C-alpha cells in the first residue's frame, strides 16, 4: 500500500466556520466537538460576534469568512459549513470562493422538508431572532415565501444569553424557551408538518421539541450529518 499526501489534516471532511463567541457550547451545540460522530475541523472568524451576525447582517465580515473558508480548504477539508443560520446571506459568495461544497445554513433544509410532508402540511422555521430574520436571509436559503416563522425572542433565557454572548446559560430555561416557542407555532399554524431549527445553538433541545410537538424536527446537526455522508460515504 502506498499513501499519498497533499493535505495538512486528514479525516475531518467537514470544516466549520465558527462565530467568535464565549457563551457555553453544551453537547448538541454545533460548536461542541462531542456533538459529532465524525471528526470536524473548526476555524473561528475573529470579531464575528453573535450580535453582529444575527442582528446586524454580518456587516463587514464577508471577506473574513471567505478567507477563513479558504484556509479550511487549504488545511484539507472537503466541505464547508457555518455555525449560524443567518449566514445564508453568504451562501453565494462562499460557494464562489472555494472549490468544495458549501452549506451555510440550516434554513437550506426547508424546501426539501416540504417535499417530504403530506399534502396540506409544510415546514416552519424556529429562529433565535425573528425580528432580524429578513426576506433576504430566507430567499438566500430558498425558503418559500409564507413559511411560518417562530422565535425564542421574548423568552426568559435562550435568545438573551446567546445573542448577549453571556458566560452563563441556564440550560433548563433555554430548553423551556425553545419548547414553548415551538408549541406556540404549532398552535398558531395548524398546517405545520415539521420544524426546521435555524439556530445552531437550538440543537441540544431538538429532541425535547420533537416530543412536545410530535412533529419531525430538523437542525444543522441533521443537515451536516447528511452533508458529511456525501463527502465521506461509509464503506460496506
């Protein structure tokens, strides 16, 4: 057997562009490496704070994300993703900047999930910040117009702690915020057939949301797991 080189890092097919944040990343969070059943390679985009990316459209950060994505490819990854659904705004530019597949946002699942659902049902989006999730964010991810949107804004913990980049997170209060927001969506939208979690920090609560709503729940974990399966198919 002969081995060939050409990369700096082997075995981590997925490269993740990380926000520059300090809040706790518990298991299930995209930024906790224990979440993944396969190796991933992280790169932090400095000064890309949660507030700047989510509330201020990642203003002035495109070049930094492009540089970081190119760095991940140089290191040896086979595909790029990000750890914020609001970065759908950069899908086109990042795809054009690197020679590997790019999936910027969990929102990119919505159209596919709609195709899976029974007639008369559609997917809804649960986001950390409905007030700043614009039509441009949604259309960049090909989310159909009129898709139901719910949010943890107004809750007691989750949105405040994550977007405030706080050092302490009350996990049970954050879980309650997510479940309550999902239940409100189900009550307000009887046509709801599934939920797509925009925020990558919602993933630790996906099972709780599914149990409470009795609806399928899709997240960045489900999307990147699918993504990685194509980059590195299992051998049988």
